[in-house]
C-alpha cells in the first residue's frame, strides 16, 4: 500500500471501509512539527465531501478503478440502463446512485462511469447536454423590453429558464453544472 505522500488527485482510496475520490491533496510541514498530508475527498456512495489529515508515513489503500464511456438507453421505475457500445453489456444504476445526473440523461447520450472493483459508483456528465423541450408556454407579444425568460420543462423533467423566443419541441443546450440554458443546439 502506498504512503499518504504518494496519493494523487483522481485516485480512489478506501477510508472507513468506503470508497472516496481524492479531489485535492496538500503536503504540509508546519514549523518544527511533523509533516502531514491534507486530503480533500468525496464519498462515492453518499456524495459527502470531507477533509482528512494523514501523517506522511500512513499507508492508504488505493482501489483499482476503471472509467468507461457508456450510452444511456432507457429508464424504468427508478432504474436507469446504460449500454457499453463496444461489448453491448448492459449496466443498471438506481436513482440514488445517479443523483441529479438523471435530469441530464437523454436516450443515446454518452456518460463516463467510474467503476471501482467492478462496481459502477460515479457518473460523470459532459459539461453540457442537448435536451428537447417537452412543454413551454408561449411568450407574450411585446414583452421584449429586457432579458425576459420563461420556464420550460425538458424531456427529462428538468425545468430551466429560457428566453421567450424558444418554442416547444426545440432542442437546447443545458449546462450540467448548474442547469442553466446555454443556447439552441
């Protein structure tokens, strides 16, 4: 097992018998005290972030990881199915595992899924996705004095604010970071 000094950003470590993704590491040597490593990490099962201090000589278990690009196929009763385009293997994830990512999944969309010990744990979305508007009210004629926006419901159920000229049935680009409208596709 590697020492705490050897842990790098992006690795998955085992801490309290749970997989944690390392988001940031800092090696510190305060004054004439012993050196330590400050690690900012996120629990991959529950999504909770935490800071932890390790002595430089502590050993930490690094878990084997595999990242695969899969294609979203369909959703059925809280279960989301993904297909590997090369091997055609089907992987199913629950609503809890996906979290907010489910709002940005359209059939045929590609996502990166992080596998730890062969189990899918984390879904990484692209920075923006193209989604079709399922429902949107018509804009009021003459209401163009400023940057007026209206709510629009997308095919995934996500509601975003869009400009008045956007109509039902159009495909728009949405930021996956904060769920904002970026433009027409």
